[in-house]
C-alpha cells in the first residue's frame, strides 16, 4: 500500500504567506516534474534514460532564466495575494463591526462620547502645551536664542551688584547678535482721536534677532542709529487701527511724545510697517524707535554657531564681572533659553494640566475597555459559534481589534474636531489667564493638514503635529486594552469532542 | 519535430495557454503536450517560455493554481482559468480572429 502524500497535502493547505525558500522549492519542484515527464515520454519512444533526460533539458530552453523569472513573479503574486486577503478580511470585519455598533447604539454612543471627550481634552491641553513649551519661538534660529539674566536665576538675588556702569558693548561682541530694548509709552495727539500706545526703543540688533522684514517701507538703517534719526516703525495693528491701512503712511511725519524720554524729538517720520506676523516676547510692539547710542544690557543674544550655552555664559559672566568689584561670590550673569524664560512662570501649570488630561485619557481608556470586556460576556455565544465554525483565536481577535479600532477612530475624529472648536472658543481666554502671550501669536488650531515632523515646523502653518501623536497614542492604548477580549476568547469553554 | 518549433509572439502564447486550459485544469507539461497535439504538431512551445507565461498569467489573476498529484503519481502544480482568465480569453480570441482574417484578406488577395 502506498503512503499518502502528506507533503503534497501540506502544500495544498499552506496559506499564501510562503517564505522565499518555499517559493524556490515549489518552482524547482514544478520544473523538475516537467523535465521528468518529458524524459519519460521520450523513453517510451525508445530513447535511453540519459539521452531522454538530456533532450528534455535541451528542449526546455533557458532553464536558469525561466527559474529565476518564475521565482520572482511568484513572490510578487504571493505578496499581492496576502495583501488582498488582508484587505478583504478587513472589509468583512469592518462591516461586521458597523452592524454590531448599530445593533447596540446606546453602548456605542456612550463609548464614543466618553472617549471623544477625553481625546478632546487631552488634545486641547497638549496643543496649548505645545504652543508654549515645544514649538520654537517664531524667530530665526530660535534654538540658539538666549535670554540674558542678570543673576544666577530668574529669582531676585538679594545682594545684586549695580550694573549701571557696565559697558554692555563689550558683551555684544561675544554673540552673533544681541537685542536690547527699552519699553516706553507714546502719546499720539494728532488727528481726531489721540492715542496712547505701547512701544519700545530698540537696539540695532533687534530686527536681525527677531527676523523682521517690514511689510511696507524700510527697516532702521545703521545711519538711523548713528545720527539718532527721528524715525519709527509701526505695527500692523496700529496701521490698521489708526491709519486705515493707508500705504501713504510711509514717509509721513507725525507728532508723538515719549513718556520715559520726554526730551526726545516729537516730530517723527514713519519709515515702515511691521509685518502682521510680527510677534514679540512682550506686548510693547505698536511703535519701535531706534535706541539712542547708549550702553544698555541686551535682553536677548544669539549664541555663535557651535558655541555651547555654558561657554557663552562663562564668557558673559567674565566680561561683566571684570567691570565690577566686590561682587557677592554667589552672583553671576547667566543665560537661559529664550523660550524657557518666556514660559518659566506657566510651565508648571501647563505640565500639570497636560498630565491631568493624560490621566483623564487613561481613565477613559480604562472605562471604555471595561465596557468592551463587559460586553464580551454577552457576546460569548456569538464567539463560541464562530469558534465552532472554525474561527481561529487569531482571526476572532482581529475581528475584535477591528471593532475597537473603528470605535477609536470615530471617537478620535470627533475628539480632534471638538478640540479645535474648544481652542477657537477659549484660546484667547487661556492666553489671558496664563499671562504670557502665545509665541507666534496663537495656539495652533487643530487643522486637517498632514502632520510633519516637528523639526520642519519653521513656518507659521498651524498643524497638529503634536496633537496627532496623542490621538494615535490613545488609539493604541484602547487597542491594547481592547485586546483583553482576545484573552477571554482564549479561555472560552471548549466543548469536549 | 523539435526542428519545426515556431517562435511565438507573446500575445499568441498567452492565447494558446488560456485556450488550452479550457479543456480543464492541467499541469505545465499537460499544457505543452495539448498545444502540440491540438495543432497537429505544428506548434511546439519552448518550455521555458511556457512556464514564464504561466507564472505571469497567474500573477495577473488570469490563472489560479493548486498542487495535486499527476496521472503517473507525481506531485504537480495544476493550473485552471479564473473568471478573469475566461473573459480575457474571449477578448483575445475576438481580437485574434479579426487580426488573422484581416491578414488573410491581404495575403490571400489575387
């Protein structure tokens, strides 16, 4: 009696996902069968065994080439078949999941609502966090931009030396560029409506540090500073408010009185308008005038390329200290990342809120998972039937996974849309409550823009590159939790045969 | 016989393979023999080209294959037409008839 061909049987039931070695073996086996059959036929016609084999090979043509071609094509066929199976399974699972959700609308709605709320809260919280702490300041090469702090920290140092007679020009040369400003208020008495506006006297390095290119007109020139020219730049907001966006404002001479420097000239020519996108660390931006040539401590400095913060700080401290005497040994000049300084006071709040939102998301994931597990109990019958009909635990697990993914995707979409609405509605309020302006002007609204890596985030396009990972993370968390049912299917009662 | 082999255009080979499989599922050698016999020995397909065609047609979803056991108890891969394959065969046959009758009109003109 002949043994049954187990090997053939095994091949017959093998799933499409075969390995390369198996494909090569299959092609070889098929071609060998062909050669053997042809040789047998030739033998029957009277050829010797060796001749028959040789002729079969000769007739075949380029065997090596055909073999290679068949292996290559077979691999592609295989991959496609695998992908097609996967897709058709996914479609089936999705259809089934949607039918199930329709069958228990209350449960689905509750799950989605809980989850969407949690995603909305954490997405909104993390958008704010990102706007303040993660997005770089909207200045060129902001990563090298440092705040100069007269003391070891932002806290008030009890015995600070007087810095009145320090020659700050010697500090300027340590850095690529520095910016100093003296905040001031200006009265504009002309016209029908006198204005009191916030402005500043700014140093020659200011424009370069902030990357300002006037929207119309020109920037301050070296001459303006050298000759202490009576010129001014105005903000887009003031241009709109007071001058109705009239381009003829450039070159116009207006009267203005400085609050802090009453002896400065009052007939001042407006030479340019700042771009609408201009954002500064403080709100004194409606009017800029060239700072008179005087020694003034810069507030911002950009490190030389390749210079570390510690190195810059050591040099800064040495230059300043050399001009002072009897300094408390605990005192020193220090540098601090400009973005860090800007958000120094609100960092703990933001981190706490984001943490809370994350915990809420976790709690929601837990409760949703709990709900799903609870429902599993009522679905035991359905699952038992599927198992009985030959559903493997892997296949049923995938079905359950698809259900969770669909739930999470719907909830995630609603959550992100809600987060956007929330930010639009209360963004300005958040900004006021936190007491620090949002770098770049506004909290990035969640917009449907393909997420880009944060490193590319130099433009002003607001995109949810930070919020998306969060939604995805929550999807992942639910998936993980929702996989619990799969464990349960494993423990389903197995009928004795 | 081996001397009279014709070089076939690729489209023609596909047509022959698809047509051969309308006799029912068969392995590569079977296809080769069937084409040879049905054309009264006029056409012998080079085996290398035949197998390339079989794999290509399977990739294009015109053929499907399963492993089975041949009539003399060898493990062999059996090909059969898929519904797409049948449709392609119908189209290819129609094209072929138009083409060959057009050529015949010219060549047979007196």
